[in-house]
C-alpha cells in the first residue's frame, strides 16, 4: 500500500476513499464489511486504471520513453450480490527501468488475482471476510525502443511465472457506523501463504507478525446525504484517519478529506486531498517519507471518472498521475 501509484491493492493512495466510508461498492473493495451496507444496486462492477510513478530526473536526462517509467494498467471485474462478491484482477506494470548504452530495458510484471468477499450487517455493526489468492508473472529485460515496442512487450509477448510468487490470505473485517461517525478494524492476513527457507513449495502460515503488520484501524466523519426534511444536501464533506500496520511500531498513516457536491441523488462531483506517510510513529511526522494526494471524481448512477495526482514531499521530484473509469450495472 505504500506505492505512490494508484491501484487495486493500494486504493488508500487516493484521498477519495477510506476503509471506514460506506455506501458504494467501491468502499467494499477496501473493507468487505461494507459490502452489505452499500446503497447502489448493480450486480456487475468493472474498473480500469492507468497510472505511473514518474521521476523528474528521467525527463531532464534525455532518456527514451520518459513517459513510461513505472507505468501500470489494470482491470477488475466484480460480480456482486447483497452479501457476497467475487472479483478478478489483472494488471501489468513496468519496473526496474535502466538505460543499456543506446537502448532502454525494463522488467514487465503481471498480477492475476481472485478475491472472494462475504459480509453481514447488524444494527450499527457489520462484519466481513475476505479470501484472496493469485500469482505474479514476469517478462525480464525487455527492450523498449519506442512506444509500440513497449506495448507489444507488455501485452503480447509471453510471460514466465515468478518463482515463489504465489500468494494467499484470509482476513477479517469489522465496521461500526452511527450517525456522522464510522470506524473500522481489520486484520488482512490472519492466515497467509509463506515460502520457508530452502523450500520450493509454500505453507500456510499463522503468526503474530503477520497479524500486526496487516492490522488496519480507521475513523471517519461523514456528513449525511439527506437533511432531516429528506432534502439532498448539496455539500457533503468527509474526513478520515487511517493507520495500517503495527500501532505500537512504525506504520502507514493516512489523513484525507473530501468535499462532495451532490448535483442529483445519483450524480455528484468530489474533490479530495490527503497526506500519506510510511514508517510513521504516533504523529511524529517526517516529510521525507510523505506523499501528498489529490483527486477529483465525477460519479453518475452507472459510471464514474476519476483523475488523481500524488507527489512526494521529500523532494517534490516524483509524481504519480492516474486515470480511472468504473462501470456498475
């Protein structure tokens, strides 16, 4: 989740979302306990995202393809009922970019994942369970002379399975909501998959280190969608505070705020800003480990468009633009 690039695995990198928000299916991607509390009625959800983590130094050095540095494209397909959902993820991303004399090389990775969520709601409280698993593939040392060669290598050349890349986890989630206030608690890796030393096959692992490292605590304040007379509130502010990791040690911290302009009951425009810091410890801020986040989203009943922009606060030399399109039917 500490990646500066937006993605399915690290949606918290967008200030539009929080694991303690609820109401839309997108909220249940972060916290499956919110699945049974969603107000949208679609049974199929699709989203595609394009993003990149760009360094200013690459543009100034005159390297080839400066606009493809850590590019990532991904698609998710979800099939939804009131209490269950199944999601398939596939993504492709570039890493380890390096100039080799007069040509450019990069590794290209692909992730395939299946995720199953279940949720049930009681008054004020919801519980959720998530099972996910998959593996990663790689194309190593691919030559990238131009844009078309990059596309061909990324999407049409054969992959190899990465050794020890299989992953699996079972997580538990809890959500509480009362009036303006909501909170969530999660352990993403109650059960996980690990490769012991000198072993080629993985084994099921249950341990306190995995539990603490995957612990997530979040709080949010959300202005209601309708006022006491049943009229739509035009302005709807939201704010959230989230920590991910061991609360007694160093963890990832997110402070985000959003303002939603509710144009119609099924149409809105949201703007948001936030701050993320990794290896944070009890409000001891360090801008060398921080990221500022900005996003704007237009939401209609069946689709949404989102633009995002992240920038590191250590040198303001790395930035991550993103574009996402989602469809719910």
